[in-house]
């Protein structure tokens, strides 16, 4: 640094600065700046250039300027219109402002001038080389300045001048440029410049990567657009205006119009790409098209709003069905819970009962009560697992399973879904469909149900599942564990009468084109139809008989014989023919060796007459009537009990050795098995061995042990209703089933006598005549 001070005019620069050895054009418009330039031209054409800290200040003071600047020589000055001056300056060397003088016209400053002192050493030479190399790499990468700049820099031998020339080429922030200008020491200047060049190189590499990625995306979009237009033009030339491309555009339009899950959109886009490659005439195109349409048709996010009005729902259920109070109460409970909670998994109800009691129609009424769509899948005879989970798309003619196919048809993901006859599914070499239902009906799994055809998880948790079955024992244990069992019992005669009046007769009138004027049904006719022409747990056969009656009347009306027909109990046989069923009370009187049992079947309850004959022989126990293993064991247990009570029953000590006992159950073609005929067989055998008659108005049910204890049974309501239909007056049942008597309709309970027993001795006391 020179010791003497030099006074020079000051030109403040806004938003820029000048390095030594740098030649720059400047435009000056402020009065002070123009005056300073004019004064410098009058002197020796040298001026002090320094940058403002804040470019917005119009008249900067000493504190608003950086103290270190550049002394520059004015090479050329031109006055422009409007008072502006354009000047070409060349930086000479660094200088620091010491004093500042403002006379109002322009600013004069006293400056210390700095001279670059270069240290000749190996370290300095190495530093110069790495800076030059880094600058060369930056020029090649950036391409913002001509490559000739590398040549002009490489021939400079002065390290200080080299650093200033390189810094002048870099597009840096004003603060960074000022820091480099204030580096008086050349070594420090080069080290800092090297760091700046390194950082700029890294920034350029990142910019290059980003721009390359964006360019590829733009090129890909442009290429795809071009190819699509080309394919469209080819289809137009071939006369196939729409073709595959038309389908693809339709798919894309649907995806834009509707909201699909992200994985569905991703899969459809992937299949569209395959479809574009496959072409219109390819066999694979139809397979891909079907799959895409299936995905787009599925109700991924479509739901219907539930009707939460419990009173209205109760009215719908009562209007559609008579009785079934437990089921209706369970549906209303579900609605109440839905009002108090949100996002709860729908229940899975299993309606178990005989045919014709209204299981299937009840599910439809539930859908109407809730305001939901109703779908049904009949599972009777299903043997293939693919019926539930769908076929894999590798197979010809693959399709979704019945579950997703029904949801696709319904258009919502929360319908009432009826799985009918679930107990009639079977398994073979194609798989076990019952096991496939486990995922469908498991609340912990069905929110991500996977169909082999769709291959994307589908949420089944919002579906209200209703399962129906005739025989609970035929449903596998794991499946029963996932469902809520609701039992629908047999209808009483009074319930059948009400159902026929409210629903069956009006429905058959419409089905056969009749009115209440054409066909008038007298008092007692429907009751006769129930007792004399049907014998069932439900009302399906009753509706068929009513339909037959309507058809007979319709034939007479069409033939012109009459204008209207009135059916009475007197002419009923003439119209429908002879009665089909006769009552036991009209056929039987107390007999020896004949006892009436009660049985539960899949179609409701039935009575089970049991006949026993005793004749000389060698002690054989003969069982006939197509009996199962359980009933054979019950017969052996009953015989063991009788042998243990031989003295009390006043039987010969060797009665079981001298006689053969034959137990027979009529209707031998019908399989019979179950743990409820023990006391019936014991009573019939005791009657045959002792010669005491059995009451004909008594029916009984209960299992027996070899010590004579009476064990509980199931299906009491169905059994009692069957006995009631046959005119039975007294029911003998196990003591443990006393609590089940409450389930029997009150109008039936009032007309029957119930005798709960815990031992066979009590059975014999009440069943055998003295």
C-alpha cells in the first residue's frame, strides 16, 4: 500500500462493482455522479468507484458505501439524451476510502491505493494452477462465457491480476464480489476464489441434472403425444375411426371425471400402456379391455347414505313380515348403534331356519329399511373356490368372483349382501369355497379383500352381510365363529293364517289375474288349507296351494261357467281334491309298544312314531328304519336301563335272553339320527315288555343314559309345534329344557301340558297307562 493519500472524485455504484483490470460500461444519471465524472475528465480521467450497501438510497453518505473500492480510468464518455452519461471505465487497482468530502456538487474522497505483492513459492504456484483448472471446468460446464476466456486467463502470469480477472467473469452476489475485492492478500484471495468456484461448479451440476430430468419428461410427453396422433391417423386411414385409441381416450376421461384410489389409477395406466402396444387386432387386447373396464366399473368409493330413522325402518319391517320379532329387533339395534358411532364394521348376521320361513325375503326388507342396494349370491352347490375369489387372469374366460361381481352390479360398496344357502356349499379338488368365505366375513380381514381377478385390495367392511342356512350343523366351525346366529323357528298355525291373509292371498290374486270379487274365500278355508293340505315349517307350500286354488278358479272364469267363485269349507275338496294329511289323533288310540317321539329336521319339526315288538328269541336287539349311529347307541342305553330296573318293572330275570326286541321307525327311507329319541325308545320297550299301553296324546323328546337320566335336547320349539299340529295334548321334555318353553308361542303353550322330567321313571309314570 502506498503511503501518500490521493484525492479523487467518487462515483457510487448501485447493484454492481468493478474489479481491477476489468473494463465495464456504466450509465450515470444522478447529478452528483455526472458531476464527479465531468470533474474526473477535467483532471487526469481517474475516478474512485465503490458500491452502495443499499441500492435504493438516492444520495448515499459515507456510511452507506463500502470503504474498499476500485480506482478506475475513464476510457470514453458520451452524454446521452435526458442528461444521462454513458462511460467506459477500466479498473486499475484497489483502494480504501479514508476521508470523504461532500461540497454539494459531488463527493471527493481521500484514498489509500493498494498494490498487489505476489509471493513466489511452490504453494502459490500450486494455488494458481488449481484455480485456473477449476475456472476452466466451470467455463466448460456453464457455457455462459466464450471459451476464449480460458485462453485470456491462462496467459496471465500475475497471480493477483489472474484472481481479479476470474472473479470478474463470475456471476456472484454483490456481497460475495465485495468480499473478494476486500481480500488484499493474494493468497487469501485465491483460496476464497477457489472455494467460490467449487461451489459454483456444484450448483451447475445440480442445475444440469434438474434440467436434464425436466427435458426428458417434456420429450417423453411430446413423443407420446406425437405417437398417439400418428396411431389415430393410421386408424382413420384404415376406416377404424375410434379403435383401441378411442377406448383408451374413454378410459382416461373416466379416470379424470371420477375419483379412483391411487393403486387403481396406477394399474389402469399400466394396462393402457399394454393395450397400446398390443394393437386392435390382438387377442390380448380384449382381455386387457375387459380387465380395465372391470376396474373402472367397481364402486371403489361409491356409497349410499343409510336411513337412520328407526321408526320408519320398523314400519318397513313390520309391513313386509309378520312375526320374526328377534330379527327385527336385531336390525333396529344395528341402526341405533350406527347413529351413535361412526365407521363401525357392519354386523354379519346368519339367519338359520327351515325353508319357507322368510329368510331370503327378510334380507330384501332390511335393504329397503336401510335405504341400501340389495344384492344376492346363491351358494347352494358351489364347489369351486374361484366362485368366491374369482379366476386368475392367466386363464381363458377369467372373471371376478361372485362377491365383487355382485358389488360391481350394485354400484355401491355398502349394499345389503345376502349369501344364500351357505350350508349347502361343498368342497372338491377345485378348492374349498367355505374357507374362501372366511376372508369375506372376517371383520379383521375383509377391509382388504383380494380377488384373484382384480388383484387389488377391496374394502368389504361397509357391506351389511346376511347369511342364510337351513342346518346350522352343516356350517363349518371357523365360519360360524365369524357370524352372529339368529334362529328363525317354524310358524304356528295362527302365524301362517295371518301371513296368508296379509301377503300370500293378495300376491296370488295379482299373479293369477284375479280380484277379491272374482275369488271370495270363506271363513275357515285358509285354516283348512293349513291343516289338511300342507305340513311344513314355513309357508312356501301354503302359497303354492293358494296359487293352485286361484288357478282352478281362473280356469272356471275363463271357460265362462261363472262370474265369481266363493270357496267354502264344504266345496274346498271339490275344487282342490282330497285332503293330503290326516291327523294322528284321528288314527291312533293307546296301544302297547307304540310311542310318539318328536324330531327336528331341516324343514322344521316332525313327530316320530316308534314301534316295538317283543317275541321269543335269543336276546337280539333289532333296529330298523335307517337309523344313524347315535340312535343305535340310544337304543342300547335304553335296554341297559331297562335291565337295571328289571325287578321294579316286574320282568323275568332272563327276559333279555329269552326274547328278541325289534324297534322300528316308520318311513324307513328317511335317514334318522340324533340324541333325542332315547326316552321314546325306552318307553316303547317298557310298554311292549310289560303289556302296558302308551297314551296316544303324549309326545316326548329327550336323550337317555344307562342310569336313566334324561339329558337336554335342541329344537324344542319346532318339535312342539309339530306335535301340536298332530293334535298332541301333553309334552314330556327334559328338565334342562324347561327354560325353552318360553320360546313357544303363547297361543300354543296355553293348549298344551308340559311335563319336565329328569329321570326315565317319571317318563314312565306319565306316559304309560296303569
